[in-house]
């Protein structure tokens, strides 16, 4: 576990990495413009200043105007300070934090740091045991419905944060598949709504003892691995490796992945946005619409052209949320879609995943490369996909931050250990990764 000081430090890092704080009150000013056409000029001249309205001669600040601009519906744009008023051009961002009850201390620390930064966080506990009870009792009608609350959350939030809340890797077992199928349309539409916004998002990893045991790890090993990889997220080594793969993929067209066990998969990343996750949202990321982070971090990724994946690939062990591990999974792709699959163990878990999701979930969604040397295999996708020496292929949704074109009801990452089977990755015919290591 983290100490109180470490929790505080991590909370501050989250606020810094996500750039949480205050933003230009565009909507409030736009709304006020209908009554006060001069409001933008006024804001530009006096923003941040405490004024006496009676002494402002170049704008029509009557008592009625002052009262109106002080109304909360605009933000407000004027904040009373004794007999004078602060002219406000900014408003606090709105954040929603989903967390497991076990993570309350960290969640509270993050929320308080956000409040100090002038933002407006809200929070809600979410966990698998509750998810399971909800789905057991949910009717088809309620699952199929899109609520105004869901729409508002998708459209109005500035930042979405999940402080890891999955404590049961197989919680979906025992729930009829049709219940998940019934939620497909709502899930896809919410994705569409979010994609139209500039919402930043974060998934923050956290170790659960119950999950560690399920993965076959001790809680001590699991906690140490996650916290070590969390610290490594911000290291120079992680940044250097990510920059290497980013530079190799940016001008590229064809990527080929091979190994001695029969893997031979090709796909194209031509003119697709290449992104990296190294623990911070930067100005460059915002400019290109890359608005999300994982912590632990350490990954370079992109959305391949959806129709270009051809061939077959072996994944030694993947994890499907709700259905557990699938071992020795072979996937065959044709023109970007999974057309055949077989597995040595839990093939039915993969089949159920495909069945409960839209047909478009079979489409190639992502190529990712791990860059964090402290991450190690467990089954936890947040750290598995960051492991130095691995790459991952995802199928399903890749709109929004991925800059892809495939809408689907799910996104499934599948990790390939490139240190096994003399595996190699070529970019436009040049060897870029050999047995899991970058070819500098």
C-alpha cells in the first residue's frame, strides 16, 4: 500500500498530468452576449480585476446589468467583493471520478487537490459486485434506454477519471449474454457523444488482493509491480523508448509482425496519428485530440487502417474482462476483421465476448507497443499493455482519442510477448523490434 505522503504525491501528480483546473467560461460569455453585445470586450479588458461598476464609463454597467451578470447562470461573470466586483473570465472544470470503495482515500486526495485547483469534482463508487447485482435485476427495457443523465455526463464533463474499480475479473459469468447485447446501441451512442467533446480521461491503476490471487500472484508482488511501474511511468527510460517507436511509426505504412511459431500479420498505419502515453497530457496531445492517459503509463499506439490487417497471430495469454483468461489464442484476420479463432483454453470466453458485442467489434482497432520496464505480466491490462518487450493488437472501437473510424460496443486489447518465439516487428521492411527490444 501507499503511505499517506505517497497518496498525496500521487493525487498532486494526477491533477498535474490531467491539467485539471479552470477554463475560459466560453458558454457563460456566449450566453451573456445575447443581452450584452459588448461583454467580450469588457471581459478582455477587465478579467481578473476587482472593479467599481460606477466608475466604469466605457461600458453600460447599470445596476440591472451588474445584477444580471452576477447571476450563476453565466458562471457568474461578476463576483461580489464587498462593494466592488471581481470580473471573472474563467470557470472551474467539471470532473467525474469513478472509484472502488477500497480506493476512497486516494479518491478523496485527488478530489481535494482538484478543489484546490478551482475545479468541481464529483465522485461515485463503482465495483464489480454492484455491477453484477445491477445486471441480474435489470430489465431489457431499462438496459436499452438512454437516460438524460447519461447524455449530460457524456456531453458536459471536462474530465473523466476511473480510480481502478475492477475487483472481480470474471464478474460477467452467470449473467445472460442477451443483457450485454441489449446495451450495445446505448454504449455506441455514448461513445459518439463523448467523441464530439474535448473530454480528457484517465484510468488510474490500483492493486486488489483478490485480483492478485486470481492472476496467480501474491498481493505483495502485485502491489509492488503496479506501484513500481507507476513510478517508472514518468522516467527518462520510458520517454526515450516511446520516442523511438513514435519516430519509427510516424512516417510508416506497412507493419509486419512475425515469429517462429507461425505468426505472420501485416497491417497499415499509413497517415494514421501516432500517439504516446508517458504520464502527461501535453499541448501537442490536446492539439491532435489525444486526450487520454493511463497511469501506469508507457505506450505508443495508433489505430491501423481498419481494412488492412491480414494474416494470423498468436497470443499466449489474454484476459477478457468478465470472462477470464484465454490461453494460446490464434486469431486470423482478413481485410481487417477476425474471421477465425481458436484457443487451447477458454475459447468459449472469447466466443462469448464476440457474441455479446456488435459485429464491428471483430475489426482491428489498435496497434500498441509497451515501453515501461517495470511492468510485468499479470493479466491486468492496464499494466500488461505497458510491458517493455510486448506489443498488443486490439479489436473493436477506435474512434475518439484513437483517431480511427470503427464504432463498436467494446475494445479488447490482446498482449503479445515479443520476447518469445524469436518474434520481430518490421516497419516498411526495416527491423524495428527484435525479441522484444528496440533496434536502436
